[in-house]
C-alpha cells in the first residue's frame, strides 16, 4: 500500500513538472494595448476626407529646388537621424539577446596536459587530453523568456517609429525655416523700397519747407518715418541672417553654402514665396492609427505590460536541462587508456525568500506600465491638438491671404492712378510716394499671409505624420511682387 502511495505521488509530481515543460504556464496574456478614445472628426475640418496614401517627398509640392537640396544635404549627415539609427541598432541587439535566451546553448572545451607521473617507477611522462560538449536549455516554465522577447520586440518597433518621426521632424523643420527665410528676403526687399520712398518723401518735404509750403513739423514727421523704416530694415536683415544660420545648422552647411542653395533659382529678393497646396487631411481614426508617435507610445506600453509578466515569472522556479558528453585520453609510460563519459540532468531552482525584492520588482513594472498608459493618453491629446491648431492656422492664413490679395489689388490700382495723375501734373510727388508706401505695406502683408499659409501646411504635414497625397492642385510658384 505504501509503495502504491509513493508511486501515485511520484506520478503527480511528474505530471506537475511535465505540464509546464510541454505546454508552458501563462501568467498573463500577450500585450494588446488599445488606443484611447479619439474624436470622430476634426473640429476645424469636419468634412475631412477618408485616408489617402502618403506621399514620401511631400515637400516637392512647394516647387522649391532649394528645399529639395537642403533636405538632401540634411539627411546625408544629420545627428538626430544617426542617433535614431543607433537606438534601433541597440533595440535590435536587445531583441536578438532576448530571442537567444529561449534557445538551447552548447558549450565545448578542449584540454591537453603533459608532465611527469609518480604512479609508476621509474618516473614516466604523463600525457592527458580531453574534449567535452555541454548542452544546456532553460525551459520557459512560466513565460519569463517569452515576456522578455515580446517586450524587446515592442521596444524595437517603438524605436523604428521614433526614427520615422525624427526624419519627418527634420524635413518639416527645414521646410518651415526655409519658408520664413524666403518671406524675410521678400520683406527685406520691400523695406528697402520703403526706405527709398520715405527718403524721397523727406527730400520733397524739405523742398516744400524751404519754399514756405510745409511746416517744420511736417519735416520732423518725414524724418521720423525714415528712421522707423531704416530701423525696421536693420531688424529684418538681422532676422534673415539668423534664419540662414538656422538652416545651416539643420542642413550641416555653413551660411555661405545655404545662401548659395537659396540663390540657385535666382536672387532672393526676386524669388517668389512657395505656394502651399490646399489644406487636406484624413479622418482622425486614420491619422491617429498610423501616427508614429502614437504607435511608438503604444508599443512602449506593450513592452511595459510584458515586463510585468516577466517580473512575475522571475519570482517562480526555473528549470534548466543540462548534459555532458565527454571523452578523455591518458598515457603514462606503457599505459594508454581512453575514457568516454556522459550525463543528463535537470535542475529546478527558485528563491524561497527574497525579503520582498521580487514583489517590489513587480510593483515597479506595474508602475512603469501605468506611466506608459498615461504617456499614451497624453500623446493622443498632443497629436489631436497639433492637428487642430494646424488646421485653424491654415484657415486663418487662407482668409488673411484672401484679404491681403484684395488689398494689394486696390493698392496697385491706387498707385497706377496716382502715377498717371502725377505724370499729367494733377498730383504731387508727395502724394505719389504716399501711394507707393501703401502699396509696399500691402505687399508685405501679402507675403506674410502666404508665409503663414505655407507654414500651416507644413505644420499639418508634421502633426498628421504626412498622410497626405501629392497635391494635384499645387501649381507653379506665383510671385508676390507686382
């Protein structure tokens, strides 16, 4: 009876051990973090279209050769892209290490010695040689290795998405800075014309004062206008130089190299502002599901969830299979002997008491998971906010451009009429210069509106991670100058 009882206990123990070996125990299911609830439509664009294929070279819709060249320069040698590539390499190595942990290992050794032996008399030379193979395999009883591998895979996916976002960020930074530099050059040219117009007005005012037809106060006002125009020109010229330096830093060039790039299509003062296509975007669900920052945040949350399973499994026993296959040879004098040996064993080991260290690791993993979920929610909010702001900025800039275009048309009509009247002797040069100043101011306002509209388009590209198609309605650049 006692023998049968011992056999039953032994069978139960074997089944208990064999079940996790053959099937594996699962402490928690695989990570499947869902995207938090997203808006059904953009508040700034309720009529957004369905998802459309992405356009890789999206910046070519602006038809600016300098932009094409600067982005190519930047991507050839960009520290941010190199850092992203290095992080991918590290994550890939971590995945390879985690994957290797699930596979059997095979060790080997060779040994040879030669010396004297006192076993026989007289003393003889002793030669020994041995070779051994030692296979080993950790059986993933409770999924620790599986969780580690899944977490490493998720982190690699996150790094890939971060690299994609880093490249898009670099491209949009160059495009945005270039648009500001183009607008600055055109504004600077208009300000030079304004200074010249103000100086002409001052000269005419002094003539009228000397003739007794203008008061000293009129001359003071003209001098003030000249000073203000010159001050604004100096400030704008400084901003243009700063923007050039920013482009140089982004593209890995010097300021002279950037100026050369910018002037390849003609003089900066005569190069029109790039005209951005109409703002279009996909529905929120399509944009958010494919946004690299959200994908990266989700995969990082997946990795944190897998870490919880790994921390729980690390508290439980581990089973290691080991074997030894060896052969040895010994020669002492006339004695020549070969020996073959082998062994096979299993080790079940675990920590009986760790003072709460294992539970603390589980708590820490749960805390990191909660942090990752919070970061995912915040990333979603930030992404939605950025898209909405880009759409609002684009709508505002579009309205401003429409009003500025109408103002320029009216100012051009006024200037042409004033010029004709002055040539006919019905209008003074003073009034003609006043009309010219109004036209220059209207043109500067239009340049700013075109810049803001193009910048809003670039911001939408970045905030949506470029889910936009090639712009079919993007024509050749249209000049802002009359």
